[in-house]
C-alpha cells in the first residue's frame, strides 16, 4: 500500500527560466522559442507556404514534431552523465518515442505496435473519436482531445487535435458522398500525435524536462521511483517552472508491468514562477517501486529536477 501527501508548495521565484532547452535537430532553420509556438509555426509557414505540394496539415504536423523532438530529447537524456560512462550504458537510458502526422495516410504509428486506425478525417469528426490500436487492445481517442493508455507494460498518450476543413482538394470526396453523409464537411486528413514511454527515466535527476503537447493539449510525464533500501517514507521534491497559475496532477501508479494500478492522485495549485512541490510518499511496510505521474494544464510547464530524501 502506497499513499502520499503534498506537504508544501514553496515559491522560489516568480520568474520563469525556460533557457537551456534543446532545439529540434530536424529543423535547424527554426529559431526555436519553447514558450512561443505561434512564432515557431510562423517560421514553418514561411518555409513551407501552402502550394500544390504543401497542404496545411503538413505544417501543423511539423509544429507538433518540433515540440515532440524537444520533449523526447530532454527526457531521453535524463541521467546521461551517469549511464553514458557505463559499459553498454544505452541499456539504462530512458526511452520516450513520439510521432505525428496524418492518421489517414501515410498513417501514424510506432514500431511497438501502437498506431491510429486509418480513417477519413470527416469520419473521425463525425463519430467523435479516432481509433488507436495497441498491444493491450483498441482505444478511442476523442476528436479534439487525448487519451492515456496505462495497462500492463504499455504507457501511451495519444491526441487528435483536429481534422481539416474543405479546401482546394475537395476532389478527394467520393462522388456519392451526399447520399450517405450528413455530418460536418471535412477532408480525409486528421492529425494524430503519439507518445510512448518504453523505458522510464529514474529519479532523482536535475535537468529540464518538457511535457508532450499537441496544439492546446498537454500530456503527462512519467518517472520511475525505486528506493534501493527499504524505507517507510520518501520525500520527493519536484522542481517545477509554471508560466501561469494552474492546477497540476501528481499521481502514483504501478511500475512497468502494472501501470493500470492506481496508488494516489493529488491536485496541486501552482503559482506563476519557479517552485518546489514537497510530496511525502509512505508505504507499508516500506515504499515499493512505483511510477510518478506529473500532468500539468499549461503546455509550457517544465520540470527542473526531482530530488529524493533520503537519496535513492
């Protein structure tokens, strides 16, 4: 049995420092500002204006891809200074995978068996959800929303920000569409975004980590907490940079193999600025391994570090 209590939220500074974040390596021509996605999109739009070989969904997919790269790079480098010096250190490296694109064609998938079912965008909008195939079953991802899959050893966040309104490519429609379709008119494309944690980063660590995003949607981050000696209680100090007042969910779920287990869930109110969240986790007879989930509302939220007392 594992329980938790938020002991204190301590404001360190009302200022937010979002420097020292990586830039998306696949887009060297972007002057990347993490907290300004509108500026990032404008640069993409200038480089890729809508023409015969460029359609609008490609530009938004590029925007999501740029931010996903930053999130994956920051997460996958946690503990690098330690594990990179070990023989076969890559075995200890965390692994967060991500992809985004048109869920109809060419499709959005990961090599782990996670993929959106190929459907037309107007079908997704009409039924209200896209279908997501995973090794632990099929799930519905709400249109304009997201879904978290946490079952056994599968941990996936999937989002469908939107599909597309008709434009110069309306000739894609089948000739008899008016005879069977009475819903809103959109094209075949819909944007799908996937993140999957195949190996969790371990606490403690000290470096900036961002969160999965897709347009206005924000996903969670996950970390493995595994005391190396039996302790009845453990203090977690989560350093967070919040660009606005918001409510953040801090939860504990099972370790890999039992992600579906729910241990605790706490709502934490944050002010704008840098602050430490003091979370006391207790277990009987000792705190066993668990997964720490942090889920903010603001997509520009950044974790600076997670410390433990006693050290683990």
